[in-house]
């Protein structure tokens, strides 16, 4: 969806400057009896938001007061990871509780096959009203699992409150609220009080130059606009007496749409903000360091609703962390990168200390998505690269071949800048992570495609290729 229209000040109602009506964290009466039988579930999905680009995750300047309140009212996960840093495969994975290569929808825009079991279908069969509002990126077959599907404006969230208000009042509900924000393209003055380039926190894998800061500031604006929509949902739940019996989940489908972020399997691509609020079951202000994966969300929500899990699930529930956030859940999380505008096949295994990456096509550059290639950030990087001023830590988009194997000590090197795969001191860690990777490949029946989908855009301009040139 192209996003070219700005929202009015009135539409941006629940931000820090106009948020006096933002939701409270206290009790607000009882929900209707039929809705109180099982917990309602509201899942809000950001489109391309990095885990650390929220105030509650430590960003010093970004305007996310409502998400910060959501974190204060429940649990904030510091070790949550996606299965894929690509929009539709990531979302299909969450709904099915399966890894992208196991869903039949591993590549961007591939529709979820009809035989895949989704949490929406299971909740519907258990009596839940199921609705998807906003971005629809799942294909035609998955529509049967939702009783109501509605597109929703530029940000993808403009109809969230209306749809919630119009739900049947005699049934528990599951809402999949999928935003377009903060997906590209960006424009100035998206919100009434825009972020400034000086507000940008530039990671070390991007050059700290004016165009990058300007690009980041406009990206922050769309996160702030989404934050307003989150506040609106939370306020409505409070107004209608539903807040105490509703599980609210917020996460992002992949990292920010910048070089070395979205479509990579580094933390900048697959680490996600994950906030869950469930009054009387999760202590406010809880923080968990446990490793969890979004493949675990579907089984977790079904277990919370006291429903049976599907044997098709590859994830496992982490409800035990709600009461014991200091407990462990996973030793490893796994992620993948398949075709997304460009040919690719990368896999990653992440432990608390190490990140291991296997790249099946090291002869290819690490191109970001085509819309990011067309961005002012990428153009600035191209110019610096041509002038010989871009350091190796910022040059992955332009350099090939790349390593077939990568190993990072993320405890000491959180941005994964120093590849230790050839370092004898880390040989034992490399062998451990290799074994974990190979076990996961066997268990999930993963493989490198014999005829991979080719590039459909130019890696240096982002322009669509003619079929004859693919």
C-alpha cells in the first residue's frame, strides 16, 4: 500500500501532546458476562519497527507514550525474536505457529496455503469472534479464518477503534490489528510535532550524515502515529469495561526498513519489541530476559485461553513467563531470510550470547528491500562508498562475496560487527551453533531451493527489472 496522505491533528489524537484521554492502568468495571468467560485477545502489529525504537526500550527521544504505558502495565520482553525479517512470511508464521519455510509462504507476497491451521481459525471454532483490521498480507485462503476483514487507511490503523466497537457483544473476540506504519514511503510532517534529525540515534552500521538522520526522523514520526492508534485501542477497552479481561499483544513484523536491518537475520532485522498486558495474570512493570520467538505466540495465546494446541505448531507456549519472568524458555531462537525483492537464503541461530548465520548465496550483496534501496539513506551510503569513505562495518550492501558463515558474540558485540567464525578462540561456540542449526534444519525439513526466485529489482537503484532481465 502506498502511503502518501498525511493525517490531521484530530486523527493523531492519542499522542503525548493530545493524550490526556490515554488509557489508565487501573480497573474499569466488569466486561459483559459472555465476553468474560474466556479472555479477549487483541494483537497489534507494527510494520517495520525496530525493537529499540520505542521509549520503553530505551530510545531517548522517540514519542511513544502509549506503548510505554502498555509496557508499564504488563511484561516487556528483552529477548523476543521473529522467525523472519520480511512482512508477510513473518505474519503468516505468527498466525500458524510455524516457521516460514514450513508454512508454504516463505517468500514475500506468497499467500498462506489453505491447509495451514491458524490461531484465528482455532479461536473462531472455540466461539471467538475473529476480525482482521488494517494491512492484509496473508493471501485469499486465510480470509476464511476471520469473520470480519477491513482495510484501514494510510497508517493501517484508522478503523481499529470502530471495528472493536462494532464487535458482537455476546462473544469473546480475537482482533488482529495490522498497521502499515512505519513502512515506507515517508514524508515530512506526518505528525503535528515531528521528530527532528537531531533526535535520531544512528546505529554504527549506518553513516551518521544529515540524510540518514532526516530519514530516521521521518520513520520515528510514523512510529509515533502508530503509538497514537495503540492508545486509542487501549482507551476503548477501558471505556467498555474490557481491559481487565483482554490480553493485549504488541510486536513488529520485522526491523526498520534501512540497510542492514529489514530482511537481515541480525538482531537489527529479527529482534522485535514484544509487549503483553493481561491484568491480574501479569504483574505491571514486568521485564523478562528469556529468549522467546514469535513462533511461540499462537500456542501461548491458546494456552492462555485454556484451549488445546494444534499438533501443527512448531512453537511452544511461554505462559510460565507471565508469573515467573526470570525463568528460561528457549536455549535458541531461529530465523530465516528468503526472497524479498532479491534472491536470498539465510538462516540464523541465536542464543543468549551468540548469533550464528549460514548464507547459501554468499556471492550476492546484502541488499536491503527495494524501497530502502530507493531511500535517501541508501543514496547517501552509495555516494560515500563510491568516494571510498564508507567503512567495512557499513559496506555490506555493496560488497560481495560475503562470508558463508558468520558468528558473533552479541553480548560483547551487540551490533554484530566482528565476525568470529574464523577465530580459534570461539571454535567451541561455532561448533555448538552449527550443531543447533543443523538439528533445526532436520527437524523442520528445511532446504536450499534448487531454482531460487531471482532478483526482481535492481540492487543499486531499486527499480523493477523487466521480466527479460531477471
